[in-house]
């Protein structure tokens, strides 16, 4: 290759959310050279989106403290003080050999070499298709929140919040704070499950405090358990939503639907590197080490557990990657407490079987390739569905339809091939060792077809 940006680190952290920031800070405080790479324009991940302003720079820059959460401010400050190098707006797409990752950003192709690697790739929302879910203004709960953080106005808009998990309440409170009207919150979990969850919160004082604060912020908003979306209606965009409330259909006028059925770990990169996967998550040892030598994993890829568990796992992984295992061991009891709460979340918000009947035969499951539910019924595996229908072979590479198919049919993804994210043709051409005239032909073709792939 020629023209790529080469960087070498003692510890490279992939993912700029809470787990990645904690790992990078702890490793950098050990005096080793640490890099943290994230495909977003700034560090913070979804949970701390907008709390830092660093861009595609090699050093984290100073930002005003106003508006940050206390935790975000603390970890940003530790990263700055420790001198960790940040590469933002850079997306990893391949591993050419052990100890090296390839990524691309606006500056071109990056070759990132490391002695130890910490994967903190986070999670994404799970979507379960139902009739009308492809209408404009039907969005993921976290996705709509992110858009509002980026400037989307929702003042005076009617937003139904539906799905499952604590994220729903946090999103509803955020949207209400920004002027949205919330006609209802629909939670698929049963009242009995929620009651047990509430009682268990008395053993987690900080969580109980958060819950009481959310209840205060959401006062007056109708909340329904045993409830989920059945169909979205509208012409050019969403106009109303039919929901199942205790087994009865109810139609509600609305401008937006913020819908999400908990989270799915991002395990594509760990799979590409050969890490062992257990029950859909990356398997790790006591020090967050994976089955691949010198590769650690922390946060949601090891199991959906929330920000507190992500931070402590990130600390353990960062310390262990820097050789400070004695200090990492001192955090084991804190991690165990956080894991108990994660297990409580899993039990409370487990998806109910009735959701398996959400799609109609005509409901699109794979939006990238326009594959309806009916075309998938005759197949017995994810591979067969891909081969015969192209389900999961579009730009998102199954990140949306894959978890849905797993829930509806019990299918599991059986392979990950590079590039794990769409990459520009000129970067793929560089990897293939094409000549300069061939590069020019590809660039000319890109301009003809409206830009790089």
C-alpha cells in the first residue's frame, strides 16, 4: 500500500463510548502509547453523544464543561490528561494480519498496528418489523433521540414511545424536555415483571434514584405494560399507530414513533478477528480477555448491561492490556455487582413470544433488499435466506434484519467477511495493489456514479 496513514500503539481501543473511553484512559495512565478510534465525529458513543466535541484529530481537545454529564466530563478529562491519541471519524473495516487493522476516514486509508487490542464496539437497537414500520418518522428510540441532539425540532410533535427496556423511559423524558408531546409509552414487558424489577431496585440505590427521577419527569404520561405496536399508518409519513394494549387494539394519532426492542451487541469485528461467541456475545475471561491472544473486549459486546458495567469492564480491560492486572483485579467485585443488575435487566425485558407474530406476509424485513416476510418463510437458515433472497446482503450487511430474523426464525449469522463496513472503492483498490491508471479509472467511475461505494 502507499499513501495510507500508519499509526502504531501499545494499546489500541476500538470504540469511543463509555467502555472504550474508560479502557483508553486507564491504559494511557500506565504510560504506554494508547490510541482510541471511533467512527463518529466525536467520542462519547450513543450514551454520551454531544458531551465531547473532539473531531478527526490525534489528540483529544479541550471542550467546555457545560452540558456534559458528570461521568462524561470525568472520563474526557482523564483521557486529555493521560494523552491518549484519538482518531474520530475513522471506521475499521478489515484485519489484513494479526496485530493490524485497516480503517478509512476522510483523510484516507489508515493502517493501525497494536500490541494489545481492546474491542469496545458497543451495541445497536433491535428492530422488530411490523406493518408500516418503514414509513417516514417511524424511528428507533435511540435514533430519534440522537437526531434531536443533532438539531431535529420536536417541539409540539406527538411522539409515541414503544418497545422494551429502560431506554424507552430515558428517551421519553429527553423528548418531553425538548417540547415533544408523549401520548403514551408502550412497554411489552408484563406488569408482574416490572413489579419484580421495581422491588429489586431497592438493592441498587443509584438505579432507584434514577428511576424515581424518571418517574417525576414523566408524570402525567400514560404508561402501558403488556403493550406493543401492531401497525403504523400514513401516506407520505406516519399519521397514526395501532398498538396492542392488554390484548386490545388501540389507534393513536402521532407524528413520530420512537420504537426499539432493547439492544443487540455489535460483534461483527470480534467475529472477524476470530473471537469466541457465546449466546450472541463475545466470550471473555476474568480480565476481559477474549479467545484471541492480546485481544480484550469490554462493554455491550460482552452482554447488554448498561453504562456502569461498561465502564468497569473498560477499566479492567484497559488495565489488563497495559499489564496492570493487580489493579484490574481490584475491580472484580464492582463488576460482579454491575453484572447482577445486567442479569436483572435481561430477565425483566426478555422479548415475549407474541411479538413473533408482528409481521404480516407483506411486511418488509430486509429494507436494503426489499425482502418481505413471506419470502423468508420457506427457508431454514440465515445462509439459505441470503443465498435465495439476498436478505442481509445490502448496505447494512444484516445489522437490522439479522437480529429480527434471529428472533422470528431462530437463525444465527454463520460468518463475517471483510469489509465489515462498506468501504470506498479506492481503498479496496489500494489493498489489491492496483496500478495508478487503474486507480484513475475507478475514481472516474466513482464520479460518474455519484461518489465512492
